[in-house]
């Protein structure tokens, strides 16, 4: 098978920085900054998603985790001295095409006020990836094995995940009843190859965890992690060409953590958003949020 926010909780255990979304090397990133970035997104709405709308809530917190992750990467790139600044002329040329700006803003989950920062960070992260491919540098990351069950809607998948978490014994029977095309055992997948799935928490989940992977057509897949290991492997340049910018940036974040080490700074994240997984260098759902 091909693998196809919350309220206003103040930070109690994130570097003891009240109101911080995250802390990088003792330097806080305020929740107000993340909220302002969210409000500036191209499709932003001032109306919070209803608590009963689990699909909308899931989409919102996933987007928030992406915003916090990018803010952390930005601080880490600065701390490590790995930056690719654009000249005013280069940036002006980049934004000359309004259609390009709109498309990139959506792809990189950013608004106009942070577009330049996000584009420069993207260049920096993707340069790390290109350098690793050319040098044959392996990237350290997790590989998981899983079982899957295709579900017709994301809402149904979220409900199913809750049910299986409470009654894991029901999983095997449902997978068997689904038939080979809609349920079964998937092939092993490494984070380097499945980078677009990192934000779901799939590569951070412990064996036995259930993870929902949204599809592009409104459907979804529930995955049960059966094995997880961490190792190193070179990046496949040809496969990278099939990834969207966020997925390539996720690989860049992993390489940044690998290359910069302690220079990138220790990271803590407000539980409102999830937890920081240092292996995949991303904000992911906490175990209780899966």
C-alpha cells in the first residue's frame, strides 16, 4: 500500500517561560507570535473551529504544530549560523509574480509578514538536503512498520482511532474484515522517504499506537505501528523530487539537528501544541493526543 487550537493554556513546563509556544536554547517563542502568524495565513478565519468538529480541530492543531516547528527551525538556523539570506533584489524578483507568492504562502504555511523569513529558511533547509544528497551523507531517523485500515472519511478515522485506543483487540478483526485492498500489513517506511507524514506523529509513535493519516480526497487511513527503529541511511535524490516543500524542509530540519547538534539549542514545547521529537526535529502530537 502507498501511504498516501487549542485554547490559551499558559506554558508551565517549557523553560518556565509563561506564555511561550516553545523555548529554544533558553530563548522563548511567544504563543502570541504563533497566533499572529495563524491569523495572517491566506485562509485564516477569526472564527474558532467548534469543539465538536473534530476534523476542523485536527486541521487547526496540525497547522499550529507546523507554525511552531518553522519558528523553532528559524531559531536553530540562526543559532547554528546556517542561513541563506536573500538580497532585496532577489526577493523582489521572487515576489514579482503574485501567483507565486500566493502558492508559496499556502505551501509553506505562512502569511505575507513572514514570507521572506520562511522563504530564506526554506532555501537554507533545502540546501542542507541538497548537500547531503550530493555528499552521500546519511540522515539519522526512524523507520516504522505498520498495519493499515482504510476509512471513508477523516471524521470516521478519528472516531476509529479513539475506539481502537480504548479497545485495541477490535483492530485485528476489523482489518481482516476489510479485505486486502483496504486493510493489512504495509511495507517498512523510513522518515526520510515518508517525510510528509512526520507531522502526524507516525514516526514518533511507540509500537501499538494508532495514528490517522489524512488522504487528499477526504478519506483517511488508520495505521497501527507495529515496529519502530532508528538508524541512518542516505537520501534518495530521485525520491526527493516527488516531495512537497514542507516535506523537504522536514528532512532539512532533521539534518539541521544532526549537523548542528547542541549548537541548535535544547527545545521545549508548550503542551498546547504537542511535544518536540528531537529525532525527526518536529513538533508532533503527544502520546495522549494520538
